[in-house]
C-alpha cells in the first residue's frame, strides 16, 4: 500500500504559541523553524503511535484484491473518494462509492470491493486524524509533540544538529505510549 498526503495537518497558531511559551520565546525570529519542528514532531508522533494526530487528507492506494483489506492510515474519519487506476496509470473516478466498496471504520478501517475491478489498484481519498485541530488533540499527545519540538530546538546547534537522535526522549514516549498501536505482520 502506498500513502500520499494530499492536505497536510495544520497545527496552527495555538500550537506555535504553546511551543514558544514552553521555550520562553516571545519574538517571532524563530517562528519558521519552530513551525517546521512542530510538523516534524507530528510526523514522529504518528510514526510512534501508528495514528495520525491531527486531521489531514491522504490518498492510500490499495490492490484490487478480494476480501477485506486493512488500511494503513489510522484513525480514518471518512472515505471521501475513490478512483480506479488503469494499467496505463490513468484514473477513473468511482462516482457511487457504496456500489463499488464496502468499508468499516472503527479503530482501524477496512475496505472490501463489492464487485471485481480491473486495473493497477484503487486510490482512496481519506480524511484521517485523532483530532480536528490542535485544541482537540488529547493532552498527552499535544504535550509530547511540544516537548519533542522543544527538545529538537534546544539541540539544533549540537553535534549532528536536531536530527542527532532518531529516538524521541523517554519523557515524550511515556506520554505517547498509551496511544501506541502495535501492528503485527
């Protein structure tokens, strides 16, 4: 399965203000860097927990196989569209989704084809995310994202820069661990 972000999450001004408060920064000089660190921290949070923290729109391509297929993106809020990918790579929009697909959305989303389709795959457009916006994000996730962004900001000038450690600090993973979704196979 292949996933592409169509509309990325937007942490917004509230997230930036919270990070600046945590770091004790009042001037706008570092805003661009801090926003980039927030985006990176959101991505690391998603990789660690297996769940997308903030609402975003993604495209996930699945094979044209029979039976139920579990989607990679979690949690899925809504299936907003689908397109059949032809052998030449062109796409044909499936107008009546419920005629071609059946889906279940709970902790994870599963898709099943209702009828055989010919082509390379099926491109699904999905709205995913735990929270609609920054203020709706559960406190442990939000606080972990802030702490991680602050950690990388503080260590940006050290040896190796902010990417010196690929592992989030224990204080961050402790906040995120209850949200972690471990997948097998």
